[in-house]
C-alpha cells in the first residue's frame, strides 16, 4: 500500500481521447505508469510513448518526475527516441515541405535535453552542420536549421571546438552579408557569440572572419534583436581578448565613435532598453572603465620626471611663476613648498608622497591635471578662493581631489570585473569620451560648494566627503543622460536637501520597523470632588449647588481612568516640571512598537484635568479652604466675580475665557534604549505642552471620544520623535 505522500493526483490527456484522471504513485516505475495509461486508451507499444507537461516541450523522466505536483496536466506523446528518429528521416526527405516542417519541429523540441541526447546519438547535429556548409536551402529552412543547431549545442553534449572551419566561415558570412535574412543574421550572431566564449582558438577564428565594421553597422539598425545580438558578440570579443587585442579593438571602436552610435540609436531611441541589452551596456561600461585600473593601482614614482612635471604643472597653473628663475635655489624651494601647501598637499616639501597610496594612485594626479588644463579658470578660482580663507575653513584642493577620485572609483566600480547578472549602466557614460575626468571636474566644484554650505573646517573633512558621495550617488541613480543634466541635478541637491532626505528616510524606516500601536483607553465617568478647580465651558459660569453631601459631582463632568493601572518611572522625573505647564494631564505608557509598558502605581485617585491643572480629591478641612479661597478669589471655582471697583485692576482669573468644546489628545513618542515609550495627556486644544510644538507631527485626521453624556469630542493625535 503506497503512502499518501507518494501519491499525486494528475490528469493525462491525448488528442482525440478523453482525459484520464489518475493517482500517480511516485514509487512506481515510470514505464509501468505509461503502460497503464496506454492500456486505458487501448494503445499498443507503450515503449513508443512518453509523458510531457501540457504546453511545454519537456519530457517526464525518472530524474524530474518528483517535480510533478497535484493538479498537473500531462500529455501522452511520442517517446523521445521515436521522435528523434522520425525527425532525422524527415530532415533527409526529398520533399522540401517535409524538410521544412521537420526542421521547424526540431527547433522546438530540441530545447529538451532528453530529446537532444537521442537526436545527437543519431548523429543529427552533423546532419545540420552539413546543411549549413552546403547552403543550398531557402532562408526559411536555413533559419530553422540554425535555430535547431543552437538549441542542441546549448545542452553542452557536443563541444563547439569540433566545428569545422568551413562551418565557421559560412556563419560569419551570414553576419557580414547585408542581404542576409534578418532571422538568419540573428541566429548566426548568437552562434558566433557561443563560439567566442567557448575557446581561445575559436575566438581567433571568429575575430578573423567577422569584420568590426559590420558589427558596428548592426548596432545602427532599427531591429532591437539584431542590435542586442551584435552587442552580445562585441562584448564576448572584448571580454575574451587579451590586453593587446583588447586595446586594438577599443582603438577601433573609439575611432568609429561606437559609443555615440549606442547613445543615439539605443539609449535615446523611442523604445525602452530591454534587460539583455542593459546587461551588455553594463558590460561595455565596466570593461571600458577597467582600463583605468592600472593607473588607479600605480603609486606615484618620485623619480619619474613626467610625473614630477605634472605636479609642478598644477602649481604653475594656480600661481604666477614668472619670477621664479631669478630666485635662489633655497628661496625657490621654500616658495614651492608654500604654494604646494596652498594647493592642499599634506606633505608640501614632497607632494608626491600624497599620491603614493593606492587606490587612487596616479589616477588622482590625472584627474587633477585634467581639471587644471581643461578648466583653468575654475581651477584657479578654486585654489585662490580657498587660499584667502582662514586656515581652519579652507578646503584643501589636493586632499579633496585624492579622496574624490577614490569615491568616483568606488561609485563607478573601477577594478571590479563585470557581473554575469549586472544590468545597471549609466547613460551618461555613453555621452562622454572621458567620463571619470568630466565627472571629477563637476564634482570637485560641487565639493567646494558643499564645503561652504556646511561651513566646514578641517575637522569636518570626512563629513563633507560623505555628503558629497551621497550627492553623487543619488544623482547618478536618477540616470541622467548628459553631463549638463547631471551637473544641474547634483548642484540642486544641496546640503539642506540631503538633510531633508535623510530625515524622511529615517522616519520612514522607523515607521516600518517599529510603528506605534495605539490602544483604546476607556474613560468612564466617576464621582468628582466639587471644590476642584473647574474651568468654565462655552463661556458660561458653572452654577454652585451641584455638590452632594460627600463632595462628589454626580453629573460626571470629570473623568478618571477606571482600569487601575500604574505609571512608569518616567512620570516621577517629569511630574514636577509638567504639572504647572498648560496642557499637562495624566501621563501614561502606551504600547508603542510592540513594547509592553511597565505599570506600577494605581490610578484610582488620579483625575483627568480639563484645563491643564492637576486636581486633588477632597480631604479634611477642604470646605474651610474653599471658603477662604472664595473670599479672596470668588471666581476660583466657577462663581462669577464682581466687577472691579474704582482704581482696581481686574483679577487675572476674572477675565472671561474663550469657549473650548473639545479636548486635544496628544501623543509624545520617545525612543529609549530599552524600547519605544509613549506619553499621553489631555490638553485644552492649544497644542501647548511639555513638548516643543515645532516638533509635533500630525499623525491622523480625527478620532472620536465618547463621553457619558453621549457627546462626541474630536481628538487629534500628534507624534514627536526625540533623538
């Protein structure tokens, strides 16, 4: 008896027959299952049949049968050996229609490795090679032949190195000919790419047979598939080539302005860049930028006259040097050290020591020299402006340039090999011949601008560089298509905008990781002492005579918490300061972000004030205190005070208050090391309280609080983050 876990309920269908619903036992041999299915349809010869997924050219074998799940629909079809034999005979038929149909079906079923193995065992791949070498068939038949051949070779059963030179010449001829059918060219480019990636010998043969001019021409056509396959072959040639061959190919591509063609015909085209093309553009960008890796990892040689001249060229471009020749050796040496210090070199007596560290090595010298020679006015303005500042506020050009070059190398991933799955390319790369140097010229001026915005000193150097790196990264992430667009965007992203973005992202992250959860607090009416300091509502004074014998308030105007919970230890710290402030009330921990508050003291005698002052319950001698207070201040507990006499100033408490019909519920969320802690208090609607109102953040539109009398009072909830 098979176990239930080994039973799969599936459906099997065949054209012209009713489907069968069976319970497939995964422990039973597949041949026995096929025999039972054939018996159900009275089909002889079960060895000539096999199972496939419905709609997918994939045979069910003992190795993949465990992928069958409940509810799968399978199809009974010809066995792979029988199918391979039929197609092998059909391809050799004298009837052109039969050959075409057989090759078309071959291109479809060759995706399955089980069939491919059977067809290759019949020497079918060599039959296809022969058809290509003879090249006597129509374009349609040749397209099906090349497609079927590609599918067979993709399984790795047969090595690409076994192909003949004649076959390679024929395939290269299809690519080089402008009159070749588009479908044939597309498959031929795919075959050549696989050849190049398979071995060094085939790379040399393909490089010899395929002209680079024709590949560049394929990049300018309107057909995206041809563009993609041509780019794939070009990237395969660049990645497989050795350094000398690669330099030769890059020189040819630069001469032909290939990047301009890519920028105009692919990136700026009306059609979006597909994923496969994006990967090839990423590879081209990576391979091109990695040419700078040698300079990046080479330290400055103090004995190299060329490099020493470049260093002194920076100094001479920034300062007047006409009178140097008339100075003595010591005086000239002292002057040079002083000027190198103004340039921002740490070792002003031997500035080459600043460029010994790798990376960025000589690449930093290249970028500085490019900026000084390409944009001399901007360079001089940068140096002279910072030379006139105080020592602690000057932005060191050399030190900043070295660090900025390193940042650009990290952002552009110079030195990292291209990933097999990467697809993140920068459109701006294809619009500039020297992307790194041009980006440096824009970003070094951005750095000076950010330095002034931050009012930075030498101690803030690392902070400024972090901000500049964030500015560059965020701007490049928006995929600017030109250097001018990059310049405008990165300068618009000033230091203030960076701070706003950081704050927004921090708040979003906190809301995502630990969102506050507000729990309902029930406030039933309770008896209140009559002589508490009550406030007038709606501009009407409260009439006396509402107290009972116990000093309670039976009307329920005051509320207290019925769930006798306790307060956290934080209340003791803030109680003295908060009791006298407007809007103070009962403080209470909320469950914020899943943190359970600690409850300590009972609240049965704590009252919820309505006017920002803390109430006290009635006690011994209370009536006498009330009478004494009323004599001095008749309006303390709601009685209407008489008007002031001649020469008297009105009592502050006698001034009529504006009617306030709604209480305001405010929430202060404070992030503590041990979790999120909240404070809750009821206020008078003024928005004032122990928290600074400028940092109150509106959370939700409106909540409703139902009191005993059925009235509905709107409640607003605010959140304040304290860091």
